[in-house]
C-alpha cells in the first residue's frame, strides 16, 4: 500500500522511453524490456564482435547485450547512464548480461573483468565511470575479480563514438597504459565498455593489456552500433 502510494506521489520514469513505471517495474518498463533489441551473440556463437577486430586483435570470446540505433530506446538508456546521473543502469545491464554469460562454459573461465577507464578529469566531472557498475555485476556473476587499477587512461581524449575507423584521432591509440602486469599474468581477462562502434577505444585498451604475458582476452559491451 505504502509503495503504491509512493509511486503515485513520486512516479518514476522508464529510462528507455520516459513513460511512468508501474510499482512492480524497475528501471525499464515491461514493454521496453520485452522489445529491447537483444543481440544474443553469445547464445548462438555469432562472431559479429570478433569481426570488428579482425586482423587487429585476437579475442577468445566477444559479445554485446543490445543493438544500438540512433533515436532508439538503447540510445536513451545510454544517454541517461552517461549524462543524467543514472549510474544504476550500468549494474542493471551488467546483471542482465552476467546471468546469461554465467551459464556458458566459454565465459566461466574468466578470471578478471576490466572496465574501459575514463580520464580522472572526466570521472571527477561526471562523478563515476559509466562502465564500472557493468563490470562489477559481470564479475559477480562470473565469480571473477573486477580490476580497475591496472588499466588507466592517461590522456583526456575526445569521444570516439561514431567517428569512422580511418577518421578517428590517432591519439586514442596511446591514451591508455597499464600500471603493472604481474597480478594478471596468465589470466583470462574480460574487457568491457558501454558501446562498440569502430572499436578504436577497445583496440587501444586491448593492445595495452596484451602486453601482459600469456593472457587471454575477451570483450563484452552493453551495446553495439548497427
């Protein structure tokens, strides 16, 4: 009764379509959850993400939870996550994907989950890294470590989203670095980000992580641009 009254007085909106949520709904309304464009790459062993990085980096596994379309519900979700202080969306999507990956033997061997870092200045301005909650939730479901202090962003670059592969700034390739490698030697690492477009940022991060001896590398993102 009290919960219903609270929703009536202070209605919450769906982060995908902005319609009011019912008392039984959380984060996303039932209709949006039903119609969000799931990729299901990991369920059907589709190598769409691997093809983005063909000839660039070697990956064990790779997937994305959702398809991204401009002006679609996934864009609204990620916009709210990054710019409207809706940090909880990150862990919500991580729980969603993590529950699925935890059932797959190919992902059960993950030792560590590493979120793509953001520059300290950007983190201070936003208040959080939008990928951290996603990484923590995935690590929980995969019974792995979430590691945030080894891969760092040392240069404050402009966003690479929706830049063409050949028009992106070369500065992204040396914007990241690793602080040490001993603790991750021989581990299977899952590198995670919010959206995959050209793959420039993930490639730059991967090239740093691949300096660590004998690691295996996989990738997971919240969304992939079509």
